[in-house]
C-alpha cells in the first residue's frame, strides 16, 4: 500500500501496520527457506542420477578413443579377438533386430489395435492386459529359457538366427503393444463416432482416421523395440549367438537365417570376460559402438515424438 | 399407431448399467416431415437418435430393448448395419471436423461406401457444402484441414457430411449450439427445403426452434414420452398435459 | 430403400450401387458400384483383418502360457525325479556338477538376488522418487524436457553395457573407496542395478504425482502452503499407491536383471555364515538366480532320458536351471501383478 492516502487498514492501525502487511514474517521466511532447500535437495537427487551417467559415458568414450575409427566398424575381428573390428557382430545384431521386428511389429500393432479399439471392458480384456504386463515383466533370462525350450528344442530350429529373433520378438512385444495402444488412445473418440455415423465400419475408421493420426506414436514404439532388441544379451546367448564366426569383411549379408551369428551385445560380454590380453581400448570401443547404436534409435524416437507434438492436427 | 410411418419406435428401452435412459417409449415419425424432439437435459433424446442408426451398439455398457422400424422393417434384423447407417444422416451437438481436408471430410462417406468416381465426388461435395451454407466460405480452401475451421464452420461441415450419403432420414441433435443465429437461420431454411424428400428428426432444447420448424413435436422427460402431437397443439395454451405446458412455457427445464 | 435391398446377406460396407432409394431426386444418384467380386474381396478383407486383430490380442495370453509351459516342459523331469522342495529352497549348497555330492539348493542364490535387489532399492528408491518429485513439481518446462530425455537414455543403455560399466568403473571405485579385495561384489551390482531401475521408478512415480488433481495443489497453495509443504502434506499422501507401484516395478526390474548382475557381482555362490546380511557383507561376491542360469546354462548339457524313462543324475543340472526359471517367473509375476493391482486401486478411487 504505497499511496499514503490509502486510508486506514481494516487489519491494523495506521499506515505502518498496512505497509508491513505484505512483508515477510519470520514464519513465511522459514517456509520459503524450506521450500528453497527442498527444491535444491530434489534437484541434487536428479543431478546425482544424471551427471554420473554423463561422466561415465564421457569416460567410456575417452578410453575407447584410440581404437575408434571407421575401420573398427567395418573390419572383422583379428588376432583371436584381440584386434580388428566388430563388423560381423554389428551385422548379426542387424539380422536379429530385423527378423524380430518383422515378427513383433505386425503382432504387436494389431494387438495394440485390439486392446484400444475392440476390447470391451470385461474379464478377457483384463486377462490380455495382465498378460502384456507380465510379458513385459518376465526377466530376460526367463525369455531365454523359453526360447531354448520352445524354439531351439521343441520347434527344432536349433541355435539359429531364427530362434534368437523369435525369442527377442516375444520379449519386445509389450513395448510395441503398449506404445501402439497409447498412440491410438490419443486419437479422440469423437472422430470414431462421427465416422461410424457415416456408415464406416470399424476397420475403415481405423484405417482412414485412427492409424494415419497415430502413426508417429506407433513408429516410436517400433524404434524403441529395435533399441531394446539390439541391446539385450541374455535372450540370445543360448538361442543363436556365438563367440566368433568367420565372415568376409564388408559382406552385407553374410548369414543365412538358420546360421548362428555374432551380436554386438554378446560380443561386448565376451571381449570383456573371456578374452585375455586384449588391448585396453578394445572392450571400451565395443561398448561405445553398442551404446551408440542404441542411442541412435532412441534419439530417432525422441525426435519423432517431439515433432509429433509440434504438429497437432486438432 | 400408424403402420405407414417412416420410423416406428416400439417400446424402446435403453439402460446404461443401472441407469435407465429410455423407459419404453413408442413413437411414429411420418415421412417427409420435420419431427421435433424437445425435453430437458438427460431426458434420453440423444440416446433415442443413437438407437435409430444403431450406433448405440458401439456405446460401452448400453442395453437396448424394444424395436425401431424403418419403412416397416425392424432395424435390429438388418445385417448390413453400415448400409443402415448410410440411410441416416447424424449431426451431433459438438462440431467434429475429421482430421482430413474439407473435401475429404464431405467425401468420406461416399468413399467408404465405394462406387463413386472423382467427378461424382466433386458434385456431391459441392452440393452438400452449398446445402450446409458453407460453400462460399470454403470453396477456395477445400484442401485445408477440416479441423482448422472455426467452430461454426465445423458444425456446418458436419451437416454437409451428414448429407453426403443421400440419407433418407436426417437426425440433428442440438445442431445450433455451436453456431451463430444468422447461420442457424440459414440452416433452418435448408432443413425446410430438405423436408420435401427427407424425414428429419430435430432434437433441440430451444423450444422456439421446434415451434418454427416442427411439423410434429414430441416431449421427452426423464426417459419417458410425455406427449407427442402436432406442433401447434404442443405449443398451444392447452396442450392437454400440464408438464408439457410448463416446459414449453419455460416454467422448468 | 426396399426391405429386400437392405437385407443383403453380407455385412460389407461397399455396396452403394442401389443408391438410397426413391427419396433421392434424379441426378443425385451415384454411378454404378464396383463389381461383385471387388465387393466380395472387400468384405473378406475386412473380416480377415478383424479376425487377425482379435487373434493378435489373444496372442499375448498365449505367449505367457507358452512361456510357462515350455520352461516347465524342460524342467519337469527334475521336478519328478530329483526334486526335494525343502532342500531346493532351504539348502545353501548349489553344487550341481559335483561328482561326490550333487546338491541343488538355491537359498544362497535367493539371498544373492535379495541382497542385490535390496541394495539396488536403497539407491534407486530415494533418488528415483526424488527425481520424480523434482521433475513433476519443482523444475521448469525446459529442465523437465531435458531431464526426461536423459532419463530415457539412461533406460536405453543395454544391460551388458551396464555390466561393463560395473566392471571397469564401479569396481575400481569401490576398491579404492572401501579397500575391498575385489570390485565385483554385491554392492557393485546393487549400485548398477539401482541405476538401471531408476528410469522405471521415475516415470511411474512422475505419472502418479501428475495424476494428483491440480485442485489439491491449488487448494493447499491458497491456504498459504509452500510448494514443499504441498509436496509432502498433499502430493505424497495422494499419490502413495502410485509411488508404491513404482517401487514394486523397480523391484521387479532388479530381480530380473541378468547380464549386469552376472558381470558385476563376481558371480560366486556365497552366503555369509554369520547371517549379518546384507549390508555387512555388501563387499562379498554373490550370485543371483538370474546370473546362475546365465552362467551355467551354456555348460550344462541337455541329456536325454535313459531307455527306462529315467534320467541320469547329470541331466538334472540343466533341468534344475529351468526350475529356477519357473521360480523367477512366479516371483516376477507376483510382483508385477501386485503393482498392477495397486495401480488399478488408484484408478478405482477416482
């Protein structure tokens, strides 16, 4: 109350009391200090998670630097895994990821469509949802056991790219299902109702309105599936991945689906734990390539999602 | 009860879970007329429309008893439900422009039905947009997104879309909520024109609109049919029912 | 439209050849529809795709059951022949390859899993929940976006890379700080798995905090509460089931983690004899249920049945690993189911 002619305050007596009306009391000052402390404490917790991560990544990069070159990616391992590059492992990972995506994408997207568009609120839908949650929660090593029991032995695929990809596909299915469901759910119900009133069938509405407007979200899910499948080791190490496999450097399609193959994630495990006297930088460089591979896909997903948010159609 | 009526509703009852939305009503809607349905909120007006084109089946938790007959045929027995829905145009209170271009919005239903050439579509789109009093405003931007139009324009787009598949029956649910009075008057003129060869169900909570347009009017209250009669009778000083009288003269509602 | 026209036997959408009957004036009629074959194709493809969608919806259930079935199938002979419930769960002797006295007791492995999970939660719960509160309540939009992206990248790092980080970064660090003999131990795995569990805790907890209606915040702030008071007097109580679910899912993640644990724990089947557990022995090397399967499945031979249908004792090693798999499946199922019920519980309340 800066103007002095503001008149007598109802709360106090005279202009002095009124001027102090908005000044901090001890109590509010203490409260504000508590607030600031709380903010910094929580901020510190967030920083304690994020900063070491960045430091560790930087450390890995520095240690890997001597070996990182284009050749490290395109060459085959040499000198009993103590030198050379990671080409066969990289291609093997691409094989596994592609095959598992081919299997998981249609099933996962259609299952997501089922859950969001067709499922009624009954016990069966609850069972499907529970199954998806459980599928996502089962440890990857249990998926590996399943892959061994079902694909390697029961289906007679043996240890092969096929068996490993199928195992990966089932493990990563929930990623696709959940993101598809969420993407479809973001399309307003009113569009569907309007189309039904125009005599369009459920599938027509899904095809013409729902899917075109949720495709970015679905793609994000597929990219995350790729990232997840590329990084996981446990499910593939008993179903189709080997320590070493001789491959011509630079060949694009060195494996057939019934072959076993090398994979980046498993390669990192072996050069770290089973190769003696490897050059210092070798495992670091392998780790950097693996993490880089995964980050490329995750960044793509993040960019896609940001752009999707930027251009809303309604 | 008139067996020649375009739409015959027989003992129609709808429940959503435990809530009774319609409590067994029977109605006849004569062909080529405007049939106004009035009543306070939650009296089951919109539910009634959903029963006519059977989109009620897509509403979770709704249970329907009774019959709706169109041209004497029970709609529940029609296997081609999409064909049924194309015989009926629906306009709901809130405008919904589909996330497609203006042109594609109007062409949606004919395209989904199939069998239209590009030239046919052009004709249909222009006719429907003209009928909905929207053509002059959007003829230069048929390619822009329907969702980017203003609310009033979107509502007229919705009406144009509802006309795009040549419906025999047009149901309008409080269509004028989102549009200005001038446009409302223009669309009312269109409705009077369409009445010549279309059966129009007009749900409205503007009793004066029902009075202006309706050939016959029915009054629903809390899911029950209170009265149905010629519009002049309903809006007269002595409609024959005290509740109807109170409602149309603004005593409650 | 005449009744017989409407009574078409199929429910396919593309059939406007007839147009909408006599009501339409001439000139409004559409051109003739597509041929009957085209229409049949449409109808068939619609029905095919819808049944495919239903089938894929069901597939999730099928997969869960087949996971259980196939693991059970491989482990069944052991359950039938050599399985002793009490010994399996309450013996600390895991000696599956011993020639003298084979013994399948997973108690030490359960302790190992428990120790790593507990240590991981000691790291992940406070930091995860703290980060979630910071993201949801205290920071600006830009900081929030940046943090969420970083947390997402944290979640993206493969578990084998985490294991590598445990070996080359965390191990030497622990040796230097604590003076332990080896860096590969329960503490190392606990920290690594804790970091791995942070993202899931953050994202679920943040959702739970954001789900608290803004009215609550507005009401509390109108009464003069500071942000901090709002958080611990209003948000925490209102979001407590969601926060619990977040912690449970973090536990599920930690129990199931394989590669990082395998590389960071040292993988020695070990249980401290004095029972002072786990903090007093966080620097001991341990082995977990998951790591044991991962490290031994490759070496355990799958030996077929003898002519009389029984199995030689050596076959039980391979089979017992699948029985551990069943135990893991059941544990994670229970944890995830509980978390799901807790989340559902919140939704019901609203």
